[in-house]
């Protein structure tokens, strides 16, 4: 079975086919149960890949510190950002890629997807992680985009992690529509209630998705909680 652990904000650990992928690793964000990188590393023990969706500080987070502690982890991201971060930990640990095609990460395949947002180093992205246990879409920071229907057709998303906080990303209304376009088996709201400007009620999102009647199950996690799926 696959497993997802959400640590607050956008920070998410995805486990597929025995591969552990940490996305947007701000592990010490204000909502996180961890107040130090050391405590996180002690509990998680190992990570195979760290994916950063774009260069904003709340998504780069603790990337460099984590890579310095997880000695065997590799960094995955848009080419310019991955190389810049990789210069601090060693270029041999960088998988710099671009939007579009498959990226082989051991037993898991990753695809960087378009995100409508901003970034100073390379284009902002989301990421789809695909394994035999399912496919997980982490949207990163994005507004609502019609291209989500293509992700549904191509990757048959099992779990979608969608921002709902508004202001910088989709809000509740837009994330409900995104869910309708994606039609995942499960959807998990992220990127909300970290700061005052993105305060929102995930139960409102849940009710909106349930009103669609499309069979998608909304899973609302508390920071530090995990969800298993198959």
C-alpha cells in the first residue's frame, strides 16, 4: 500500500513501492509537529528523493539541511533551481529536469507538471509520482488550470494534494473545480492555515467536493498524520 504523511503547509512525504519522496520539505513550518530538522531526521530515518516544486522559501524550506543529513538522498526539481540548490550539496546528487516527460526515480516515475504561479529560478511545477501502488499528484503552488484534465487522462490520479488557502494559490472554490477536473480517488487539502492570509476551513472544501457527487473521497489530515491507500 502507498502512504502519505502531511507535515503542514505543502510539506508531504509520499511512499510508493518502497521509495520515499519528500515534497516541498519545509519540515519546520509553523503547523509542523517538528521544530527542528534534527528531530525530523531522527523520526523519518531516510528519504530517497527530495522534490522542490519552486524556489519560494516556504517550499524550498529545509532542503539543504535535509540533504546534508540524508547523505544518500537526491534532489529533484526544475533544472535551474535543482542545480542552484545542488551546488550546496554536490552536483552528483541532483536530478535536474523539466516539465513534460517521465523522470525515472528507481521503482517510481516522476513527471513535473505546469503550475500557474511565480518563481525566480525556472518554472514553478507540480509533480506526479507514479508506481505500481498508485499515482500521487502534488500540485505545488498553482491557480486553477484546464490542463488538469490531461493529468486525469494520462495518469489516472489516485491521490491529489491540492492547495486550498487562496491568495497565493487556488482557494476552496477553485480547488473544488480542480478536483472535478482531476477526478482522483482521494484528495487531500494542503497549503492552508499556515499564515493569516491563507486561513480557510478544509471542511468547506470537503463539503464542496461531496456536493459534486463524483465519488472522490476527501481526506483532511492534521499535520503529522498519515494516510494509506491502494
